[in-house]
């Protein structure tokens, strides 16, 4: 991402979902337009509502593998922009905007809903309250892939997420406020300093895609929650476990497991609990630990604990705790025993 200059400006409340400490800050709306067009081209205007002296904005942005995340807080502003590359979901954390999307009025905000905009959508413009929101810009194909996996359908089948239709979407998933999920993810994003590789391995992108799918078509996906779509036979579970074991360093997500097995998330949870006494992710983590343990016992002096572990666990501190819980000693102690 091309960096913009950061003028020294007063802080805009509220605190951003992530990246508050080094956020881009502006009180000059023209400079903000220039900067935003470097990141997400298509901005025609950010015009202050009221005195230009009162205009202020701050934002933080980073990219995961298939998704750009931007947290932004802005004083009352008239916004005019043309559609951007990729589809976009705009999720309000406070405030709202009276938008016109391709001539269709849509009021987006905490009391109304999130706003979905299709890939390369036309002009949208409107006036905002003081607002704090999250913009998720993503590849529609990845969203469809996630949706098919969640429904247990083959990857080459069609699915209608109505991605060509700009619209308001619910702010809840299965009755729970999506904002609460985002607050937890924001803390995680800051904890790992927006490290895209680590956050992807931890499943942050997968969590966001799965929630977006359920927000866009709740009538399709929420009806599936309590109904396992297929019975996981011992043979099918064994095939999945073989696949997981062969891809321990691939950062597998629940969506990957659904896509391979053809089973829903609920069916997977039930099958693993019944046959293996744990969740799919717990089983995967245990296999990674056993893999590292075996490698530590066979490693030569050129391989450090960190170099062996980093391919399987994004955070070495977490890895050390998991390892000690599993084997009763730290990985460094295993390595020291091997050298004797």
C-alpha cells in the first residue's frame, strides 16, 4: 500500500477499531481525497458538512490475502465516490450515512444495517453523521468459495449470494451483534500488529468471510445452523484427518475442512467430538505439536526451535504454552535432551 503523508492533527474520537496509535490523521479534506485515492481510487469528494475548520478524519488500513480492511472515523461529511475494485461491506460502529447508491436511497447506520456494494458499483454519495465504521473490500470469488464450503456443495457449483445487488444487510449474525465480533478481532489485529501472515493463519480472514456470507443471505445460511447436512462416517473422517495431517503447515481453516469433506461446520464438530473427543481445530493443533515434537527429537544443530515451530504456529509464545501443556516440558527442554 502506498503511504500518504501524515499531518500532525488533533485526534478524532472515537478510538479506531484497530491501528489507533499510528492512524493517518487529516483536517484538510482535499489532502484526504488525494490520500484515499492512492489507497482506494474513486473518491470524488469528501466535503465537510459545516465549517471546514471542524473537519477531521483518521483511518487505518491493511490487507489480508483476499481482503482489505479499513477502519475510519470522520466528522460530518458529504461523500461522493465511484465504485471500487472488489466488493465492499461497510459496517457502522457508530453514526450513519444517508446514501444514494446508483440513485437508490439507502440509510446505513447502527439503527439500519451494514451496506453492501457490488464490485465496480456505480456512483454513491451522501451525507454522514460523525461516523466510525469498518470497510471490508474483498474478492467476490473468495466469498462464493466460502459459501459453497459452508453449504457442503462442490466448488464448481453455482450459488446465488445476490452479489450484484447493493443493499442493506443485518448487523447481527445468528442473533449476535457483529460489532462485538469485530471488537474482538480488532484487539487481535492490534495484538499481532496487523501482520497479515499471522492473522490469516489465525483464521481472521476466514471468520470475516463466513460472517459476511451469513449477513448477505441469512435466510439461506441460518436455517442450516441446527441441521447437520450429512453424517460423517468413520471413513470420511479418516480421509479428512489424513488430508489435515498432510497439510499441517498450510494454515487450514474450518472452511477448508468443509470444502474437502463436504460436511457442514456443525457436522464436523459433532463427528470430531464423537470419534476423537475434541473439536477439529483442537485435533489439528495437537497434530502440529506432535509433528514439531518429532522434528525436535530428530533435528540437527542447524535447526532452532523457532525455525521448526514457525511453519505451524504464527505466535511462538502461544506455541510454547501449548507445547508445555501437551508434553510437560518446554520445546527448548526437549531440544536439550535430544542433544545429550
